[in-house]
């Protein structure tokens, strides 16, 4: 008769072909199609347990066929919180139950209006918008400064849209509401004539009349549009216009504002001859007050008293009224007690100027940073509490941040339009946001999670939160396997950091390209699925993710290890490598469904082989499960693995009657569990098992103990209780 090892080898030398033959069986095909077509319809544990075809298929897939009758027991397994080490499934020593619970998700994914990654991305965009404001201010101001002196008439100013819009914005006027003729008549008005066009606007309290009057005063044009002075604007008029533009257009004081004020200070401080030169110039006075953090109580007269204090006299004004802080301010200037610059000196030395500039650069944006942070904090706090999109849009500060982030002007979109954008499914080409073709609305739809009714929904991510948690745990387990002491501690700490990185970054992955661009994410997933990242190339990864999971001839499905297909299926990507909702199930995601089907095929293969030889079935089972063993107790808790171990090392059936700890000690003395991770060493163990089995059963026809067939009846409650205690 054929030896056990030869029978085993006939199955495994083309394992994929063997599994394909199993899948081609009409009964298996029918059972599998039913599972695939119906598992996505299940929404509760009760529904699952009541559908015998689904339930029994899954139980067999996970090697729990003999427990199919125990619905109450399995319900407790499925309802276990796997994040709680004391939960029912986690307390059972047999990992098959925990693995079974991991394959299903009967607790709905947590709704989150905006994930941390989405919020970080949005706030980064907000900061980019603010930085962009600074760049725009500089570019537009440079253009204005270069061109305004070339303007020879009011008509030429009105004809240059860029210059005109700059001037209108400076005086708070939205040019889209006014004709060129209207603006021309304003610019050519005689502001000293009460009956002039612009003064009549003021008299009639017309919209933007005050701004138009300031605009008319800011330029020098005659009634016919010609210049009434040497230039369209004097230097003072130009500088004032620019200052107003910067103040009007920046949301918060910008870097350009900083550089502009610093340059202005440098241009003026050298010509200062008295304290009054500073206090009479609002920009200079604001600069020094900001630099030295002087509050509103420091008026012009108080400032003069500070900087004219005679610091050689005890009890001088600065020391008596402001202590060291005001003394430090006085030391930054060189004024005598009358307020004039001391003879032979300048108002400030280069060192004093540098100190003043440093103080301004440090504090110029303090007030605006406080306002900005308050707005951001209010947004974050609000997003933690909202349950519906209307709560976002009806909150003035949250809506303001939303509009600023996406460059949406007040009144540009109605609340109804914003609501439609925020509730758009960004994966649906026909959604409101996508049909609008407006990049701002499309991006907005990606950064919030509201369903079509406006309620907070679970986020669509490359990996669900549930899957990401399980992958992280599995990665840490695999990295720390068989280690002890300090080595174990260091490995867990390192793996924990890597898993945390993965969980953080996976939230922001939108495409396969995003994923493959970050090996820090990919390597954790590879490690969780039992692959060595060092042996997996980027080119191989591109090929498996480009594969069609539905095509059995595709690259990923031609791999000898089904884990590759399961890994790809675990991600919510469509055929183009973009996020999709089509992969989402209810209680089981695409990856878990594929894993269940693959396990069912393997279990069926082993069951079929067991009809001819229980030893071959045990060898196949040992080959499949051995790499997952982490301790001797895993072997003890699994009667099939115990049988293989006994046979390999010649222990009698009395081995199982020994004290559990004694069994563990015996296993450790004989078997290096790390060898089970090495395919070659594992094969040698299987060869030894089959040889020892055939030696003990010389006819090659003896009946092995039926470990996996389930024909010996159900497992008793006493046995289940005993197994559970192994992890207690």
C-alpha cells in the first residue's frame, strides 16, 4: 500500500491544483456560491446562526464543524469584544474561537464625522491657504508697486483689472457689483465739490459710499481722467493703499506683513530725532509696542516717559512704574530726558534695532495666533460632538473655518449646496460634489463622513478600523513570537510603534499608489499576514495589487499561498486602485470572506483525504496550523496537534493524561517551536511523522484516531471548561 508520506506529497506538491479540484466539486461550488451571495445580507448574530448553510459553512472553514450544534456557545464567541483580554473568546485556550470571532464583525463600525487623519489633512490645507494668502499679498503688492506709477489716466487704471481690483480691495469694495463707468466717475470726482458724483453717493448713503470716497481721495485725477499731479498716487497715498490692502486681504497677519513692517521700521528709525517721531507714526509706534509687548495702557505719553527715564537715578519712571520690563525697553533707545536723541547717537544702534526686530518677529502674530487656535479648537471640539451635517453648517465658527479652508466666499454657496457636497459619496461619479467639477467641493466630500441623510457615518478607509486593529495585533504577535525577556520587551515596543504608525497612516491612504509609496504601512500588513517584508519587492507588490481577484488566472491568484489574495482583498480598493464601497460587506468584509472560502476549501481537502487516510489528514492539518503555534499549550489544547506530536516523538496515548504543565515541559524538551516557522524544518517533521506512523501501523491500513472528522460526537462541556482554563 502507498506510504503515508507519498499520499501526503501527492496532495501538496501541487496544492493549488488539489484545492482547485475541491472547488470544482458541484456540492462545494453550490455551498460556496450560497455563502458569497448571502453573507453580505446578514446584519446580526441571530440572522447568521439561524441560516444553517452560512453558519455551518463558516464553522467548517474554521475547523469548528464539531461545534456547529452549540449555537449558544458560539453566540458568546461572536459577541466577544476582542479588544478585551477577559472576553469570552479571548479566554478560550483554543485560538480557533478567537480567529472565528475575528472573521466577523457584528458590532457596527464606529461612526466618525471626521477621522483624525481627515482632520489633520483639512487643517494642513487651512494652513496652506493662509500661507498662500501671504504669497498672494506679496505678488499682488509687488505688481501694484511696479505698475501704479506708470498709470497716466483714470481710464488706464480702470482698464487694468489687476491694478483696479487691488485698489478696490484695499478700500473694501467688491468690484464685481459695479460697472467700469461707475468706478471711473468715482475716480474723476472732485472730492471738494459736495455735488460731485462720489459725494452724492455719500449723501444718498449708497452701498460702499464711504469706501468709494476714500478711493477717490487716494488718486489724483481730473474730471476728464487726466492726472492732476505728477503721479496717479503720491508715495504716501500708494503706501496707505498697500497697507489697507494687506489688512483687508489677510485673514491673519502674515509673513509678508512681518517683512513689510520690518522694512518700514528700518526705513524710518534711522531718521528719528525724537520720541515724537515714533509716537506720531502709528506703524512705528505699533511696531515697538508689539516688539516689547506693551499693552494698550501704554499711551504716547507713557511711552515717552519710559524711554526718557534717567536710568542712572533710582526710582526713575521706568523702574518705578514698570520694573525691569520697562527698564529693558528704555535701554533699547537712546533718548535724553527731553525726548531727543542723545548727541552723537542715533535713536537705536544696530544691536538695539536687531533686538527690536527680534521681539516684533516673535510677537507680531500673538493675537492672531490666539484667534486662529481658538477657531481650530472650537472646530475640533464641535466635530467631536456633532451627529448631523446641519449641526456643522449651523455653527458659525465651524462653518467659517470650513469656508476659509476651501476658499469659499461668504454667500458663494448656500447651506443646501454645502450640505449636498458634504453628504456626497466621493466614490460615486454621479454625486453632487463630483458632478459639480469643483475641486473644492470634491475634496470637502472626502474629508467628512456623512451619509445621504446627513447623519455621521463610518469612514471609508483602505482598511476599516476593525481590520486595522486586528492587523496591528497580529503584527506585534508575529514580531515577538518565541522571544523572551529583554529581547521580547524590545521587540514588542518596536513592533508597537510600527503598528501605531500603520494605524495612523492607513487612515489617509486613498489609492494603491498611496499605499505602495509608504513601506512603513505595507511592511506591517505583510508582517501581519506572515510574510517577511525584506523578501517582498515593490515590483511584486505592484503586480499583486494590479491583479483581478475575480480572475483565477491573475497574478495574485497564481501564487502558491492564498494569503496573498487575502491580503489584497483586505483593502477597499477597486480595479483602478481607488477607494471603493463595493468591497464593503455587513458582518464580513471582502478579505474575511475570501479567507473563509479558502479555509473551507482547505478543510474540505483535508476532510476528503481523511476518508482514505487519517494520517494524511493530520499531516495536512499540521502543515497548515504549525506556523501559527506560539507555545506548547497551543499544541496541548489541540488534540490533532497533540496526536502528531506524540507520533513524531514516540509518546504513548497516556501522554494526554499527564498534568498540563508536564505535557508542556515535555514538548519544550523535544521541539523547538521556532522550527515550525521554517518550511524546510517543518517538512522534515512531517516526514518523520509519516514514517513513525507507518512504522507503528505496518499494514499502512490501521485506523488512526479520528481527530478531525467530528464523527466521534460533540465535545463535552467538561472538556471545553478544561481548555478554557489554560488561558485563565
